[in-house]
């Protein structure tokens, strides 16, 4: 066992796991029914997949889509699509806008799937605004990300004058994900699961890297603690496609990449949401030895080993990273009938005090064939009680 994970703590009282669910002794056939019983209260949310519109038709005037200026609309396309059969084609003069109202508090996830052809020419932009009042403003930008074909780079103006960058991925669908915590005034932009963070900016004390949402893309400030619009701006570039765009409450999300083991990536999948009076249930799969440590942390910024994220290469785990503090953990062993899976369950008290409580989860899977330490990590997940 790597020394980093020795001396693990027990769970605090309300996080004591349901011992009956720490192995696969119980069937999950009842999960759909339990989901219905434990579903969280309704939250405002929005999604768009462009599949209800006719291919090659203008989207402006449909589904709440508008244009920044006259002639800056976009056409629905069936050239490529993640969910059949359509996407939106952002090209040439396109400056496509969808505005929102009522997003003034809480923690949200803005997600979009993007496809950049390897033949793309020019620079295209993905933008989120905290202030949008057409046609004359005022405007304030909280997220501005450039996709530069010639440079092969994604550049996020992430709260500073110097952008955070990532190699541009082409000819594949790539997830763009933005965490927006309006209560904490914090924003994090992820591209293909990687946080684009400016290292010179101070981290949030518990959420880690990112920048102030109201500070705007260059940190100048004067923004609102609201989500008011998305802007898909072509900037006269050739086609970039978007599909399956959504704005939803933050409940259970990936916040850091794991490292593959002898069975590929260890996966953590939510089966029941963390709701008051319910049971948070997560299934852990692809455990080569059927054993793992399930770690719960309260911080993504610091740990007893220093700042996070922490490269585990020096512990014999190359390409592995620790993203959460180790505040609690338990050792879990699978049932022989399902030798590579376990289920983790935590009863949530029926107490309004816990609404909004956030914790983080990462799994250390024992895997003697993977590396010198004999272990790999799953993706790190953040969990918010509803």
C-alpha cells in the first residue's frame, strides 16, 4: 500500500457508510424505484440538443436563441451530431446568444459538447456572461475561451491577463464544463476534464483553482453574481459544432482525472442522489483485485500532504493525481458474484442544516499490475447535498 494512503481516518458520524452496501451483497434492481422516492426538489434547469429543429434551418427565433447583432445567427446542422440528429454550426459571422433569468444563487454546471474539425481555420469563442442587456449593454464576461486552429490551442481568459491553455482536440466530441458557484463567487472552466487554471491566482480555500465569477475574464471586477447568457461566437472562423448544451444544478460531478489501471479507468457512478433523508449511493467499477479505499474529503485546495492537486508520481503512481483531502476513508471489498465492483452508501440526515453541504470523493484501487505502488486512482468527484 502506498504510504500516502496509510493511517486513513474513519467517517464522521453522518458519513458513516451503510455497511450493507459496502459490498455487492444487495441487488440494485430496486434503484430506479428508490430514485423516484428520493428525487430532490425541482430546480430550474435548461438544456438544448437542437434535435427538434429542422436541419439547415436558422435557429434564431427558435428555443429562445437570439443573435448579438442582425445577421449573426446560426444554422442547425446534421453534418455531425453527438445526440442524433442535429447540432449547431458556429461559423462565419455567427454570434449566437441564449439569455437566462433567475440564476442568482446556488452552484451550477454549464456543459456543452464541442466538435472542432481538423480542417478548421481561424479562431472561435465560447463565452458566458454575468451581465447581458441587448442591444446596447451593459455587458460583463465571466468566461471567454478561444479555440485557435493555427496555434492548436485552447486559451481561457480565466481571471487574469495571461490565459490558461490546453492543446486543442479535433475530430472528436469534447466536453466543455463550467462550474459556477454564485454563493461563493467562484468559477472553474474544464476542457476535456482538465481544469484550465492560472497558477498565479490564489485558489479558493476549499474549492481549489479557478477565479471570481464577478471578477470577469480578466479579473477587473464589476460583474454580477448571476448567469445571464451564453455567446457562441465564430469570429469569422470556419465551422465549430456544439451539441447537448445544458445548465443544471451541481449535484455529482467529475473534478479531476483518474489514472488507468489494468482494467482501464476505475469508474464512480451515482445511483442515488444525495438528498435530505435519503441515501447517497455510488457504484465503483473496474477494480482488478476487487478491493479499494474510498476516500471522502472536505477540501480540493489543501491536504495534510500540502496543496492540491498532488502528483502521486513520487509515490510510485505515475500519471496519478490526488484531488481531495483525506478526511475519511474506508476499505471496501467486492462480493465474489461481482468481483470487480462495490457499492458505497451514506445515509443523509433529514436536517435542512445539511442542504448545500459539499464533499469530495476519490477511490484508490488496489492494482498490483498497474505500477510500483500497486494502486491507481479514480476520477475525483464532488458531491453536493440537495
